[in-house]
């Protein structure tokens, strides 16, 4: 099976772990890596509009000091990277060493990306972040574009679903989790392939839960690619009315979600 | 060392771009303006028959029940026709949002309808969902209202929208609308904080009351 990888930045640890796991699989070939231009005005404007001021924190965590940001705090994703001896510093380095074509693109939905992707004839695109994907790209890979959403679909679509799940819970702490799904033109509305549910630990912080889920995301994505290659995964369409789209959470509501989680201890 | 410098730069940059209004600032604003309003009512400067007061009394009452016992108890002090709301509303099926422009008249009518506890119909729920998406995606760029003749009118309309979202969040138990109301309030606060004595002060005060009461009721 021919797989192309879409990554938000060449240093994204999640993207690097997914790429490294894919190239180690038999019968699966990583045929191309697409990374978005970091400093395009369009991207900065879109990201700022979506994320607001917290974009700065994200840029710092993901780009400036990704591995070392969590000094004194557990970071399971970094532990996984260390265990797997991830020895390339970014996806450019990886593509050079492995001879995989690398494409730096302004926009994942551009004609240029579309033409390059078509040339690779992929069966699947593993999407590891970088915005919404339009129809012209979604229809290129034979099987589809795979995404791991950090929330339980169909109910919680969109952004900050961990906080929203906690806020909306009545009574006991809710289950949270991840959903592997094919992307469509909506926001997290594509057919569901698999879910991973986890329990919240009383007194745990939101950040700790997020960190705990990150390695599971790598695992879910990689196992999904393998199982699609084996033909043992079935996609189940979502009912549009079965969920709602959530947006970036306001800091005061985020604080309330954090307090609710802390109070559960 | 480099990391420390970067973290320091990050903290400064976040302070510069963060537009979130701290809870204590909002509560201080509410207390001050309600005390002022109380004094103005007692001195006769503001008529107790002002229709905007009805919802303000209601908001204060909701907040007092959530522990804000130091707020003036308007209900005990006044018995006004402003507290009596008109009955009967025409249902509105027209879209509140059309080609990226928000119809302010329909916003006000929908808010009035909700205050009278008249249930919204399916098309109105769809209108609300479309408005939410519009504000969340376009953010301040989406704050375009029909018939707004000045910047002040625009921010008055934002106050109405914020009150509507808060009221809808409470009625439908939908935190997403409360979330949007909080964002709208962050933007409007900067404009209104120094304009409480101008026309428009009361609608904004009412929007903040609605927001804070809803936030406390939904998260306590």
C-alpha cells in the first residue's frame, strides 16, 4: 500500500513518529511527505483567527522547544520517541536519509499539492495536522485521507473536545478518547474506523490527560494504516445530527473544566 | 539560558495579544456600575420605568442567588412597570444572518422572545447555530450588523448578541453559546468600560449580568 504523509510542520513529533512507524511496516510504502510552509501569511492569519493568542504557546511548544518543553513534567510522547530511537531531527532529514520525496507546500489544498499528490498515486493519506482538507485532495488517494481526532466522535467534533467533554458531563467523570476516521469535507464528520477510550483519573490535569493521549494517537494512526492495508477495518458513516461542532474554548471555561477535573479527586 | 529568554519573550508576547478580560475585572465593573445605577435610580436620574431595567433586575437577582449578596437588591427597592414584560410575540422565521450581515432587529426580537420564555422553533434554532458558526469562524470580522450607523451602534449590537447567546446557552444548556458570549464580551468590554454614562451603558451592563449569571449557573 502506498501512503503519503501530511504534516503541519517538519518538526512535529507526532508526524515524525507516525512517519517512522509507517516506514518500518512491510507491504506499506511511504511515497511522499507534504509539509506546510510555516511562515506563509495565509497560514499565520488562518491559525491566528482559529487559535487566538494561544497560538504563541503552540508555536513555542511545537516548534521552538518540542522535546524539552516539559522539563519536570511527564511527556509520554517524548518517551516514545526516545524508546524508538527516533534519530532524525525533522521530516526533511528523514526524507533525505530514506529517499522519500519531500514537498514543502503553501496550502494542502492547492493545485500544486493536488498535482504532486496525484503523481504519487497514493492509496492513503495519513493526515497528522495542518487544517481542513478540500474535496480536490480528499478524492486523490484511492482509500481516503486518514485522521486521528482527539475526541470521541460523532458527539464531540472540532476543537478542544477534552475540555468540552468534561464541561458537559453530568455526574461522574466522562470517558474521553480518540477517533480514527476518514476525512470528508465537513469538520470531523467522516466515516469512523476505530476509537480508543480512556478513563480520566481523579485530580489529573487537562495537560496531563492530553499528554497521556498523544502516544495513543500515534498508535491508533499507525495500527489503522496497517489494518487498512490488511483490509480488516470497516468504515462506519456518521449521522450528521449525532454530534455538534465545538470551537476554541474560552480561557474561563477551560479553567472551569480544569477545576471540575481537579475537584473529582 | 536561551530557553529562559524564550519563555520570558513568550510571556510578554502573550500579555500583549491576550484579549481575555479577567474575572475580577468584570466583577469589579459589575459592582461599580450597579452601585452607580442604584444611586442614579434613587436620585431620579434614571427612571424606574426604563424598560432596560427589567432584565437588569432579573440579572442581579440571579447573581445574588449565586452568592453575590453585596449587589444592590433592586427588587426590594423598586416596584416598576419595567418589571412587567409584554406578552405575546410574533414568531420570526427570517434568517438572522444573511450574506454575512446580522439583522439587529431580529436579534432583539429573538432575545425578547426568549425572555418571555416563548420556545424557539426549528428555524430559529438553525438561525442560532448559523450565528454561532459565523462568530466563531469570522470572530471580530463577523461583527457586521445591518443599519449600524456608527461604531457605538455596532458595539450596542454586540451587547445584544452577547445577551442573546448567554440566554440561549442557559435555555438550551449549550456551553458553546456561553463560550461565544464570553468572547463577544471580551471584545465589547474594552469599548464599554469607560462609557457607562453614555446611552448604551445599560444594554451592555445587562449583557454582562446575563453572561456572569449564566456562567455561574452552568458551572457551579
